[in-house]
């Protein structure tokens, strides 16, 4: 089922999400199925559970946007093991539609997470995948990409969003 993607301004997007503890739960597999459906419907490369209003540490990522099934990644309770290098590139977020800004992040990341079965896995991402991993882990900690921008840029975006909210164009 496609769920509503919450936009910036919803408090759940800026809260630290709770760990997943029950992996035998059909609710978890249903949640993940809904997250895939919602992410692909929005043509995104990643989606975190808080973006559909659930404060849980689950994200789905597919930097091929559905082109390659084998590239689908679910990360649950992820932890950063190490990072290397730097990259700067344009970043956007389904919770901040219409806004894209350059963000500097690590170029390579190793993370430890659990998969849908609750097994611990170690994953390595470089370039766009590293960016997606870091963006999604941020979501689970209540951090949005605009938090990585200068205060000035962030204020400009916040003001534009306030105008959109007043016009009823940000719901
Ligand atoms: Ni995002």
C-alpha cells in the first residue's frame, strides 16, 4: 500500500527513531513492503520509516530506482562502522520536495545493520550509495539534509516552506 510521505515540519521527521526488536512480526514485513511501494511511487532512491510517520529504525534504499532488483537494500537498526574520504553532490529528499542542494558527505561508508530476518550484515557503499546510506541513517536520527547546509541556506529554505504552508501547498 502506498503511504503518505510526510513533509518537513512534521515532528516525527526530527525525532530519533526506535530500534526494531521483533523480526518475526508480520507488521515489519508489511511495513517494508509498503515502504518499497511508496518509495517507487515517488521515484525516490531511499525512504525511512519516519517519513511515513513511523518512528522506527528501518530504511529502504535502491539507487537504481527499480531498474535492478538485486540492488534493493533494507537496513534495520544501522550503525556506522567507518567512513572514508569526502564527496559533494546535489541532494534532495522526498520530505522536502522541490529542494535540492549540494551536501558534502563521506565518499565511502561501512555500516552494520540487520536485514529483514534480523541477521546482522555489514554493507559497504561508495559514492551515490554512500550518500544514500548516510542520508537514510540521518533520517533515523531525526536529521534532514538541510541540517548539513549553512544556517543561511537553511533559513532561506525554511522561509520558502513557510510560504508554501500558508498557501496550502505543503501538506
Ligand atoms: Ni530523505
